[in-house]
C-alpha cells in the first residue's frame, strides 16, 4: 500500500519550533518532488513548501519563508519540515504529498500561548 505518514505535530507557544516528518511506505520517495501543505480551520488547503527529488531545489510560501526549512533524507525515505519562530497563524493540519498518493491524515500543529 502506497502511503505517506506525517508526524511531529503538537502544541507550542508562539516563537517555538517543531520538526515535522513525512515518511513514505510502499514506494521510494527519492525520485519524486515532495510538498508540504496545510489547512487551517475554515480555510482551503494551501501549499507551504516543496523540495525537488535531489533536494537541490526548494520553494516556500511567502508566509513561511525565512522561518521554515524543508529537507529530505532519501536514505530514510523521509522528508522534513523544520518550523521555527512559529506564529498563531501557522496553526493548521499539515500534510505532505508526492507521487499522487492519496492524502494522509496529516499532523496537527497548534501555536498558542
């Protein structure tokens, strides 16, 4: 079964950090670009960041540029999203996607004091 599993979410105070993981099972991630997305309550899902298959190219939404860093470890079949200087507006369910695999359950990130 092809799937992506997100983990690493939680509740943090503003200014805090979290590292999300996106682990693939049933297929090898290393030939695919991978994107991170998020969906806040009452809002549409939006793109946050993406990384090329080699990891040599990355892109970020303006709202997270300079605070979030995407990376990948192809040996571990995993992509990461390091999130620093978190803000309340970063609160959302975060998802990863690649290779047209069905959306997973995501991981909840809550930024609140």
